[in-house]
C-alpha cells in the first residue's frame, strides 16, 4: 500500500528500509524521502517505525531469555 503519495513510497519499501537498518524518522526521510513534502504520511510512517521497534524489542527479549537460560 502506498504510504507516501508525494514520493510514491509503499509500506513494503519502508519495512525494507527498517530491516536494512533505518532506525529513525530522520533516516527514513533521508533514505526514502517520506514526510518531506506535505507530511501527511508522517503518522503512518511513525507507526511502522514503532511497530518495527516493538518487534525488535520482543525478539531481543526472547533471545535474551534463551541466552540466560542456556
């Protein structure tokens, strides 16, 4: 789904950038140009960023528990 209409950036592109290491709105702006024109996509981009951080945190917690138990 297109998230940023101005730059024609999809949620898949944003997720891909996040998996490749983008960890902030600033990095997503620099990499993809999101939220640099009209800004209407900003809240959705931030949601995707927060979702990614949440998944990473859960994964780190699971891995941490597994390492502690080993």
